[in-house]
C-alpha cells in the first residue's frame, strides 16, 4: 500500500470497527505502526483472550519500559467503551419510560 511517497506493508486485515457512534457506518480505518512513523498516537488497542483487568498492569509496565516518556492516562475494556458510547440513548430510553408511567 502506498500513501504519498511512502510504501507500507499490509500485515493484517480486520473487520469493520465503530469508534464514536454505534449508529453510524464504520469509517475507513487503517492501523499503522506509529513507532515506525516517528510519532506516538493517543490510543493503543490490545486484544486479549482474558479479562482486560488481568493484563492492565502488564500493559502499563510494557508501555513504561518501551515508551518511558508516554504516560498511560486511562485504560478501558471494549464493554466499558460501548457502554459509555450509548449513554445518551440509555438516558432517552429511561426518560421515555418514566413519562409513560
């Protein structure tokens, strides 16, 4: 894959992912090795087959070892991310239910 003057090697393909709004179509997205790009992004996605809380300390330690000046400000699992993204819909549903009674 080429972007401008740069060539990238495709190392994997993933399914569509929604980031900001579950009702919107999945946006076109690429994942790049930002360490090779020379800058660090603000998010890191990790896939684990165990409870995310079980790997949190290892992730924090690895980031601290590899990227000494980059703090880990917040970590959340996919379920927590989805829950926080649908707060407005849940609030509307709760208020609608309360007004029917």
